[in-house]
């Protein structure tokens, strides 16, 4: 039963899943829908003069008064670049382009006489499901609304904070809750979101999320020629993009097809140490990062160390657990310096603080810290 807003009344389907909101949407395609997606979602190249994404600002922080040296913060909370204030806006845009390419393919078949408009109307509308702690879901809902795409289907934990849940329910999105303490396979994710024939973004591989979700961000960072980069490690996709592009940049250089977005010598790229920071405690305030399992993460520490052993990345790149007091300190510092951040977004700075205090950062090293943004938080 739906109310006057088109929301599905909460209904307990089984002990693990609950429908919180569903928005009516056509089940099958029509010509106008496909034409609109194919024409209205922009197409970009890798031309740095015509960037797909407005680069986020880099802020120099002198933390010497705190005894913590000097760092550069790449601020993904900047809303001039990221509309919802987090790095997840970049990934949301890449997922929206899947609809564009799908529509262009269908229009090509229609023009070639391989598909009729009548046949088009029998094709189900592809729906995307995703597990989210909030920020990715909000970014998807915002981007999909801009281009009039089907509302994303968001699967959240059944212990999601009430304040975050209230914000999610305001989105143009279908919302479902379930017990996320155990790993879920793609089929279960789709079924849990009433999307049996749809697509689970959490595990999707054909669009290469490990290389396209944050490729522009990575090149922006590489072009600063830092010695070390510290970033939060949640789903693993951001870390994967960094490591993938270190390896790919070497291969491109060898094959004489350097990515036009890369403006620095390849030696600057392969010597960068990339550190992914994850909370050491399950009860962390960095609630967007802690996960009991990451079944769809591509890179483990073994993969990271292999990259290092093959001289394709920095000697010390790794995924590191960071103590809770350092996360609390980093969160406070960023906000004190006027950089909007939530605890999860501050985890990279937290790991830098830990390394600096342990004497692991040399004074002459240029350090880049990624603040992944200020999103939905409890």
C-alpha cells in the first residue's frame, strides 16, 4: 500500500529486510525516455582542457603549532565541484553515464533497423541497487534526479542512525533496510531491493569501478607530485583507483600512450606511497568506513605489496588500521581549520598524524591528505 506521496508503507518482508520507501516508476522503456538519456547526459573525453570534473581545491595546512608539520588537503567537501559535498559525487556521475551509453546503444540499433520502437517498449528499465551508509546513496539520488534517471535502490543497515535515515527518506530513491553484518552476494542484494532483474552496483565489474570512479581525482592528485597520499579506506574503491592508475600509468608510458591528464614525470607517480586508513575499532565514529567484511573489494594488502615489489608504486603503500584517538583528533583539526569534514572523511589525516608522531614521515616529504567530504552523519 502506498501513501499520497507514492511511498510504500513500511512492511516487514522477512526477518532480514524491510521496505522503507518505493517510488513508482515505469517498468519498461519508451522511445522518449531513451532519446532523452542518450542526448541529455554529456559525453566527455580525457582532454584536460575540457575536464569531466571541476578539480577540487587543495588547501595547505601548517600544523606546526600542533607539532604535526605541514600537509596539503585535497578537499572533496567543496560543493562547487561535488554537489552533495563528498567524493561519492564522482562515482555517481560515472554510474549515470552507464544509462547514457545504454541509451546510445539502443538508439544506434533503432537507426540501423535492428530494433523497432515497439520492441523497445518490451525492454525492462534497468534499475541499480547499492549498499550504502548514506553518502553514496545521496550522491546517486541527486545525480539521477538531475538527469531524470530511475530512482536508485538503496540498501542500508537496519541499525542506521535515525537522523541519517530521515535524510535518506527525503531522497528520490527507493530505500530498503537489512542486516548488513554478514556478507551479501549480488543476488541477495538485488532481491533485498526488489530488483531481481536489475544491477548491483556494489559488485559490478563491466564498468571497471576500480579505474573510472575516481580517475580524474587520482590524476589531480598525481599532478601535485606528493611523496605520500593518505586517504580513507571504506569500500576500497578509492584506494583501488589510486593503485590501478599507478600501474596503468607505467604501462601507458611504456607503450607510448600516456594519459593526457597526467602532467608530471612517471617517476613522480611510481614513487608515491598510498596509505588507506581504516578504523581499528568497530565502534568508531568513522562509521562510513568500518565494515565487518568487504566481499567486493578488488585490492587487499597482498595486492598492494605486489604493486610495491614490482616497483609500480611506492615502497610503503598499504592499508593501515588507525587508532580511534587519532580519528577524533583529525576530525577536530579539519573542522577547526574551516575544512568541512565528517569523521570518516578525516581518517586519512588521522593516519598521517599517527605516522608523523611515530617519526615515519620525513620533514622534507610532501604529504597530500584526502578529505573525502562532509556528508550524512549521525
